[in-house]
């Protein structure tokens, strides 16, 4: 956050992004495993709720900073430093959930686990996780520009609304589906993803802002259900000492889904297809990916039955 707050150019911003990515990746597995250690059921729910809640809140609050407060590109990061400092105090007073070990160079080696007991569930969940986060990548990369094109407005708050609505709907669906069978949640996630993207593509063709946000709501259901279903299908089967590594693997799959297609969409939007053209190709690819995820889920279920 300090590098962000003091950045004077694109190079510093990219450096800050790298540091942020390393710190986020290092923390997620440990945080997720600790929440599961404290309470297995609520921990799994919290793991599924937190990314959407953070994404939606961050997008909306940042837009409010940009539109209404002075020096927003600095102030928002100083505000986050204060938030992280308060969280650090909270983490410091938490009870430890595992037996402490000496801190050596070995603990800094990345730990990504695929235990035998979860290989089948991971194979079933991975395509859904990838597709769900690719959907989030669409809204993160192109959402604000699409809203600006449809409305003709340069409002930062309105531009952030698409990602915030997606995340809010995802969080709501995660909570409402928390007691539904995990595989059924996975299937409903794929259905919501495909239906939501289809509605969004129709909205882009007609230029309808209302239809675009309707598609966003349905897509949010797909995002939330797909991510929750993946987490709940895999993580409860891992042993306590394996949870951090398994969660790290699931988040690695998720962030690859968010990052790689979003970068490709950015290149497509600026080098030939244009904004709406890139969004249409991205959306069509998501529908195909959702179909492949559903086929993979069906196949792993048949194998499991045998």
C-alpha cells in the first residue's frame, strides 16, 4: 500500500501490484485454513463469502473515493494501511490453531497440495472455479468501460457498479445456498454463469443498460454458487495439515481464471475487436467454458459412481 500511495508512474504501480499479489497469495491459504480450524462449517462459508464481499466493497468504496474525496489515488491506500494495521492487531491476539514450528527457510517454500483424497473433487471443481473467476475477470477488466459506453457517463461510481452488483449478488447466493448439497451448488453455478453471460451478450447487442445489469445479477449467482460449490466440494475432505496447501491450489486456479482471460480481453479490446467486440468474444468463450465445466462435472460423477 505504501508503494501504491507514493507511486509516480506505471512502473511503480506494477511493482506495487506484484508485491500485493505475493502478499495476498501468501496470506490466503493460511487465513482460510485458520478459519476452518476455528470452525469447519462457518470457516468454509467464510472462505466462500470473503472474496466477493471484498471485491464488491473495494470497487464501490474506491469509486466513492475517486469521485468525492481529494487526492483519491493516494488517500485510498492510506485508508487501507489503517485497515490492515487494525487487522494485524486482531490477528496478533488470535489463538494459534496449529503447533508452532521453528521458522526456517523451508517455511518460505510455497506449499500447494493435491492429496489423493481430493484429486477427484479437484478435477470436478477446477473448471467451475476457473470459469467463475473468468466471469469476475470480465467485469473487473471491461465492466466499467462497458457501463460508460452504454450510459455515456464518465462517473466512477456508475462504472464500479457492475462489479459491485456482481459481487453483492455472489455474496447473497453464497449465503442462501450454504446448506444446499455442494454438487448441486456447483451445477447451479454453471447454469447461472451461462444464463447471465447470455443475457449480458443480448444487452450488448441491444444497448440496454437495464438488461446488462439484469445479466450481471444472474451472473453473480453463477459466480457465487460456482466458487462456493468448489470450495465446499474439496476443502472438507482435506486433513487439517493439508488445508492451507489445498486452499492455495484452489485460489491459484481461481486467480489464473481471473487473470489470463482478462489480460487477453484487454489486448483484444485495444488491438482490433474494440470494447464491445472483445466483450462479446469473451462472453461467448465463457459460455463454452461453462459447458465444458458441466461436461467435466458429469464425467467425474460417473467415474466416482463406478
